[in-house]
C-alpha cells in the first residue's frame, strides 16, 4: 500500500485501484483521437491545398479546444496533484488519461489550422455560381491564426490568475477541496464557452461545403471515425474522476453537427464521382482547375 499523507487518503485513495477496463478503453480513445486526425492532415498535404475548409470553422474549433483543455485541467487539478503524493506512476498515468485525450485533440486540430495556413489557396478562381463569402482571403486566414493565439494567451493568463486564488493542492482547504468557487466558476464558464463555440463551429463549414458543392480538402475518413467517436469519448469523460458536465457536453454537440457535415460531404462526393464518370464516358477529358499555390510554401525561383 502506498504511504499517503493523512489528509490525502480520502482524496486520492480512489486512484489507487484503477479499473483496467476503463484504462484500456481510455487508451483506445486516446489512440483513436490521434489516428482520426491523420487522414485530414494527409489530405491537405497530398492535395497541396486547404481549399474547401472554412477559416471560421477552424477558428471556432481551435478556440473551443482551448477552452475544453483549460476546463479539464482545472477540474482535474486535485486528481493530477495526487501524482505527487505517492500513488505511483501507473496510477498517475491512468488518472491523467482524460486530460491527455483533450490535449491531444486540441493539438491535432491546431495542426489542421497550421496546414491550412501553409497550403492556403491564394490563387483559386471562384466559379460564377460560388458565393464570395465561401472563398476566404489571405488576410482572413492570417487573422484566424492571430485571434486563436490571442485567445490562448488570454485563457492561459486568466486560468493562472484564478489558480493563484486557490489553496495549494498539497494542503486541505476548509471546504475540503483544492479548488475555490471562483476557479470552479471559471472552469464551468470555459466549458459553456467551449460548448457554444463547438455548437457554432460547424455552421460556417456546412455553409462553405454546401456553397462550393464539393468536399474540397475535408477528409471523409476522419469524420467517419470522429462522428461516433465523439459520443464514445463523451461517455468516457463523464465516467472519469473529477470531470463534470461542462467537460463532456461539447463533444456531444460536436458529434451531432459533424454527423450532419459528414452526410453532406458523402452526398457531394457521390455526385462528384458520378459527374467524373459521365465526363470520362463522354470523352470530353478532364476539367481544368485553377492554379492553387500554397500561402506559406516556398516557391521555386
């Protein structure tokens, strides 16, 4: 038995005997999150363009992920503190998987934003029937990156400030918790903000995809993995020690809206394949696309 300090026994004893079923399930989700984003990263790189992806979709997604990550870090503060109180490396690893899941998801989505900037299609020529609001400009792409960075700094600064108001996690507080009401309120605010941003996130992308009438650089395999995975992940987070409703509800909302986008993308993909087949059979040749040059990629001299 690990030698825990007296005031930490009730706080950390539940972590001394982790469920191996939950551990395997959590590891499966963690690996699944990482794998699910790889098709999207590969599609943008292989196509050499991020055409078809809405910058507002990326902005809301990254900021929502920032809020979700800060939320679970705060709510898991006491659980993570047990890692320094003698619960053992394995138990610490099992207890921190929920935080790792949200962190990996946030990082992978941030990589999409980075690839969006690198492979931004500066010279794509819009079709006459395409709405000008569906074709982002270079300034819009750079603004999204800047706003995401500023939002990250503000959330990190405020989280640090409210954390200073909480008692040290190595000492018991009068309320029996290491998190003050102010920090809990901030965590819940972040959770609500993440839910609102996640709810709004897919509407710009749904509009862009519907207006362009093709999938573009969106990855259907990614959405096929993530749509059901969002609900599984929400159940996993809800069952973890220290998390609250504000930690898992954003992923339920995301799963529903991503499912709608997935259906739309499949519809346009099937239509595009049918059109390509008709063009091939008619012998008219391949359609000529406008030149797409990456925004940040090096140009040959």
